[in-house]
C-alpha cells in the first residue's frame, strides 16, 4: 500500500529525532502531522513512496498551502527539508528533493518589552507578607531575573534551585539542560517564599515542585499567566503582559546594559544565535528612537 510505504519512513524519521535531535514533543507532533499531510497529498497525485518524490511534486504541495499562515507554511517546509536530508543520510535517496524549494519570507516581528520602570512597578505589586504574595513576588522576580519560559518555571523543583550559589538548572525545549543565574533580589524572594510561604501550601500529596497552588499541587502554566496578568493590572501597566514579555524584557535589558550576546543566548536556551540576534534589532530601534527625540538637529527647521 502507498500509505504504509510513506508511513514506514516517517516512523523511522520520528524514531531518529527522538533519539538524536532532542526536539520538544510539540515540535515532534507538528512535524509528524506535516509529513503525514504531505504524504496524503503525494499519494493522491499518484506518488508511490518517498523514494520517488520529485522536487516538482514537493513544490506542488508547498504551493497548495497558500491559504495557510506564512509561519505555518515555513514550518511545514522545514519539516519536509529535515526529513529529506534524513532520507539522503540513511541512503534511502541519492538526492535532496527539497534543495531548490523556497518558502514564504517571514517578517521578523521585534519582541515588545517592558521598560525598567514598568518592571519595577510589576515586581512591587505583590507587597504583602501573606503566602500568596510571597509566592507571587518570587514568581515575578524569577521570571525577570532569569528569563525562563513559563513551562520551565512551572516545572522547577526545589532540587533544581541552588540559592547558595545563585543559579538554577533548567530543562528547556527538547529536555536540554542549562544553568541560569538567579539575581540577588530574586534569590532573596525565593528564600523567603521557600522558608515562610511554601510551607503553608504543603499538603499530603505535595511533591517537590518549587511553586505551589493553594491545593498543594504545582502551579500550572495557566495559573502563572494569571499571576502575571493580575499584577500587571494592579501595577497599572497598559501593555498586554504575559510571562514571555518578561523573558523578552530580561534579554533586552541585559543587552542594553552591555551583556554579551552569546551569554544571553546561553541563558535563554536558544539553539541558534540568530534567534537571540533579534534583540540587537530591538536595541537598535531604541537607540534610533532616542536619537530622533533628543538630538537637536532632528528638531532644527
């Protein structure tokens, strides 16, 4: 059957990326759907298996996606390219049938960030001494101090946090481990939460997660979003504030302060420096705005 001929190679590829590439589960599932969609299209066009696919046939599939968002088209092409290279590497094909394919050009949107004044207001919002305030303050401080993704912060355990040496071990995309520094104020907030706030939330079923809900279970990503949103509103910040905005602010402010781009890449857990380089565009735009506003020759008419 044509379907099984396509599927067996997809299964082999998925086994490969599970063992060798360390991609996240979400990325793996997206690639699987993309390749199965491509296989279905090719099968309807009379193609028998991956070994006989031509560049023209693969291009026809890409063109059939024109109604999809540009970002979706680009991801599907990436999935097919990686798969084609796998087929060549495994000796299942002698050529890369995606080599000459081109996808949509994506306009890279500059990430928005908070100002340092807005960050100060946000982090000062949970000012009480009750357990919820101690927890929320530690959550916000750690988001901004270490630039963690919301999924990374939700999964943190007590064992991953080393307050004595001021760092935390984080398991990011694809379960890749990295070490991220913890700033002085975040370290203080975490120490207070662990000593004086967290014990109030511990229940019989509580495990070792760092941040707990009132039920004694770990704080979900949705709950963390709620904490950030609640305190942004209290702080009077009109921007749409999400956990990822604190990650962007972390990187932008480090770069503004003179931090090395490679160091920021490591702390953020970016696989490629090109992903981190977008923050240089943010900084360049900020400098241009400042020049436009304040240089006297820009206002001399």
